[in-house]
């Protein structure tokens, strides 16, 4: 918003004014814009010097943000949790990320944790990398290195792509989603996630090629800023060697779920 509003100011720079080398103006200069807004800086309202030295919407500092998404499928006794935490300055942060951890019938079916260094590249994109602790599905937990990129593509498509390496197999986790506003507080999210790998690792339930695709539709209602409730329909389909691994474990290769949950940003 700060960059979008920058054209309303009539100064090329504010440094001289904050250092008392120039006097604040009280007239509006002619600009190429027809809708010239009346925005002035005068002596009655001093300029925030910290914004001049660090031209963002706030002074530099350490910030914390947490995103929590929990839901339950009451028809199959399945609970799911997604958590994302970002801690640090504007450009460099620590990211903790748990994506769709799942508990079915009281047992953990799917769970892993990213512990990444997160670096902002531009207004819309960030890169990240670090370690991933993988708990399930696997015969035993393990650590693996990981890298990723996340941001906003054209048409407001939220993108989160992560790559991991374990037991000579490279795995790619691609997640795309888009929120469409239907009414003031009512939205619909379309979500697509796919997992691919280069080599089959039986102990970790990883198969070469396409492993799985998840597609979900989520209508949600924003109760207050930072808090929303939703219902979600998700279709999950497994492919390739993973189908055989799940069949041998007497598990289904496709499933449909209807769940209800809550989103909380704090």
C-alpha cells in the first residue's frame, strides 16, 4: 500500500526535510495525474523519520505471525491440522510449517515439519530452505534437506513449491490455491496439491513419478479479520508405485472427505 500511494506525495525525497535542510511545502504541485489528491506534509504533523530510513509500512523490527488451520471429518473420525509460523524481520525469517498433518481413528497417518530459513525476494515472492522432519507415512522418522519457493502468481494464485531429498530420491511437493471473494465476508478457495518423486523408497512410501493429487473446494466465512470458519470437500487420488504400496498395506487408493474447520491468524 505504501508503494501504491507513493505518487500522492509532492516531494522527490523526504531526507532533506527530516534533516531540516529544506522547509516543508504547503502547496500542491502540478502532476500528470488528473485526480491529484491533496496530500501535504506540514510542520504541524512531523514526518516519521523511521519511515524515511526504512521505507516500509512500519519501522524495522522483529515480527511474529502464526497461521492455524484445523478441521475434522465427523463421518470418518479424521482430524487435520496445518500450521505456519514466521518469525523475524521483514526480509529474513524462521519458518515453521506443518502441512496437512492428519490423524485418522486416533492414529497419526501423515505428519512432517519444515524448519526453514525464509528470505523475501520481492513484494510477492520468497525463497526458503533448511531441514524437514518427516514422521508419517514412513516405517521410521527421518530428517531430510529441503528448499522451496512461495508467492503469488498472476490471477492471485497462491503458490507453494517445496523440494526434498531422501534416500537418493528427490521429491517435489506443489501446492496451488486461489481465493475468490463472493460477498463481503464470504469466499471460496480452490486448492490443488500434487507430489512427485524420482525414485521409489518403500520404507518412506515414496514412488517414482506422480505419487498423489489432492483437489479441494473450500467455502469459508470470515467472522472477524483473522478468524474464519469453513466447510471443505476434498478428493485424494494415488498413482504409480504408491498405489501398490498402499494396496499391500490394505489402504484405499482414493478417498473423498467432507470436513468442517476453523482458520485463525494471530
